[in-house]
C-alpha cells in the first residue's frame, strides 16, 4: 500500500522513477512468479515474505536495497500479468536448463516456507515448471530436496 502511495506521489509530481530493473529482466520475472505463488492460497505469511526476500537475495547475489527494489518492481509486474506465461516466457528465453530448474527450486522454497504445501501451490509449480521446460522428474526431485532441507542449486543465467 505504501508503495502504491509513493508511486502515486511520483506520478503527480511528474518525477520519473529510477528503476534499476528493466521490465524484461529475468530476475523481475522470477520475483513476480514467486510473488504470485506466495499469494495463491489467499494468505501471504511472514514466513513466505521472509523466504521470498532471502531466496531472491541469495540466488541473485543482491544486497538488502537491491532485493527491496527487485520485489517492488516484481509486484508491479505481477499486478499487470494475466497468467504465468508472462513470467515464464521471459525466464525461458533468458535462462539455460539449470537456471530454469533453479527458478522451480526457488518456487519450492516459497511453498515450503509456511510449513504446508497447499494443492493450489503444488499445481502452480507444476504448471510453471512445465512452461519452463523442467521435467516432472526434476520438479519432483527439487521438491523432495527442498522439503528435506537440502542446499539450493546455484546456476547462472544464459
């Protein structure tokens, strides 16, 4: 809500916002996908917010301010999107197979953050993984690894 007020005041003043993340930045698409996932069950818990922040910060090597900027850019992008394809198409073009698997892994980190896997969350990860070209076998293996508390994958964008 404060973000919307800030943008409104910027718009009224005619001051362009300095946006360090381009609209087609794969990190914005990834963060928007994770934001979408975190709210799909109707409740965004503090644990999910924290997991989102930590996942983006660690996977993309960002500092606190950059992570906050990324989340703000992603919230705007997520609010404009009508489906998962808006995010997955950018990710599919920007990342190699390992990078796309890393996105699915990040999704599982968000799903498991509140200690419960809701059916709709599982379905969103399945659909996104399919759109990203991550196999069912790999999606399930990533789910098992995150559920067991294993260390996340590291991958580069390509």
